[in-house]
């Protein structure tokens, strides 16, 4: 309980308020007077009150109505309300209880009874204030701890993602276009997934996981990996093993990024018509993230310099991809890719000459900022694509 509790006395009769004040002030209470229900509410909502002594029979707004309004307001609902009344009928007291009062004092007022009830209710108010303050302190502490955990998680996530990108670059270290390739792959895939209206979490996971699509190339001999000409049948059989090698490297992780990366590493060379590898999956059997990564990978391969070829023009690359609609590529994924061709080309132009083999987590942050997933995750007008959610 406070050193000097504030008690609001509400009565339209001055002789009644003077009597109550004469009883309470000598006890060290800070007494505030209101001559009507309206003035009482103005006083109450404008400052801190610990207890209300409220007359029932008042013009314009009686004590029952004032009590109801007090209880409806968030800031005042816990303040004890004592109805001071000459009414003695049971129904009147029931009406007061239903309105939300805590106690009654009958007129004429007995001084000792008044002080006893006031002391008791102020103790209850002090206890409620203690609980409320404890709850607020606890909520504040929880919010602070939550923010700390959020920052710690973000830092851990950044470290994990940096590791993913460094490992992805290691798998293609001998390719002079490594740095640009994995960044383009991430953004192409995220752009297509966004166009297809995938949920934000899946788009984000795809952005971070797609660079791991060729991690299995780390197990392919340089003689085959860097061969300037066409691979023969035996060499091609070995090259195809990079999907299984990659999936094996990433297998068994509990992290969502790695689990999706495993899916993509294994399935990004599957084809819509079932003629792909390593498992010959067909149509919707192929995880959607693999179908998306497949078209992103092919477009980047076609428009990039490789040991066995010069880059094709954008026009020729898109023409080749168009021929693969419904055979190599999921028609819905192809349509999404074509619908955002301008975005795809913008990404390509941005990272066209980025041949740095180094990687810093700031690169990843810049990529996420450039492709603002939270803002871009809007279903495009007329898209009509409702793909299945990939199983991770």
C-alpha cells in the first residue's frame, strides 16, 4: 500500500462529501471530491486513484452506471469501488454487484465501519498493483530475453549460411564464374518461387539452399569436370554421380537449410517427363524446389561460359528452355520463369561480372535485401498457380 492512498469521493451532496472527508483525511488519505458521475470519470481517467466511494442516487448518471463505465475501462477496472447508499433492498445490492462494485456502505455512515472497509480494500488494491507490476516487469524481461535470443539466432543463422555458401563455392572452386553462379542461382530460384506464390519460409529456404545444388561435384575428377569437349558415355556416367554424392554429403542433417539442400542436390537434374537422373522421377514426383532449381540452373548454364562452351545469348537460351516446357521443365515453373523474365535478366546483369571467389555474409544480406522476400511475397495478378508445398 502507498504511503498516501488517493480516495475519490463521488456525491452530489456537499454535506455527504464533507463528512467522508472529515473521516478520511485525518487518517492520512489524499481525498479527491467529484460532485457528479461525469466529473468522477474525468478525474478517474486523468490520474491514479486507489479507491472510490461512490454515491448511488445521483442525477444524470447514477452510481450503477458510473460503476459499469469504470469496469469497462482498462485503466480503471481494478480500482475498488464502494457504493455508498441508503438503499437496503436486496435487488439494489444485486444490481450493484452486477455493475461491478466491490462493497457497500449504508447510510448513515458509521466511521469505524468506513475505515475498516477502506483499509481492507486498499490492501487488496496494493496486492493487485503488486501483481500487475510484477507481470509488467516479467513481460518486459521476457521481451528483452526474446530479443536477445532473436539476435543470437540471427547471428547463428548468418554463420550457418556463410558456411553453406563457402562450401558451395568450394565444390565449384575451379570454375572462374563460381561466385556469380551461386548468387545468381539463389536469386533466380527465389524469384521463381515468389512468382509461384510459395510461402515466405519456403522461398527463404530456397534462397539459402539452392547454392548447394552442385556440392557433389567436389567428388568428380577434374579430368571430367573441366573437360573442354563433350563427355563420352563413361565420363557422363561418372558426372551424373555428383547428384548422389551431393545428397550423401548433406544427408542426415536436422537443419532445414541442409535438408532442402539435400533434396535439391539429388533432384535438380530430374526432368518433368521422367528422363532425368538419378532416379527418373516424373512430374509431381519431383520435389517442387528441385523443379524450380532445375530451370534456374539450366538458364544460368546456358548463359554462362563453361569449359566446353561459350555463353549463349539470352534469346537463344530462352528459346532452348521454351523447347523444354512439358518435357524437361514443369510447365507451371516455366510459365513463372517467363512471367518474371525482366527480374531474371536484372539479376543476371547485376552479377554478370562478379567473379570473386571470396564470400562474406554481407553478400548474403545484400542479396536478401535486394530480393526483399517479405515484401515480394504477394500473389501476382492472374498467376493462378497453387503449387504443392515441398516436403523437407
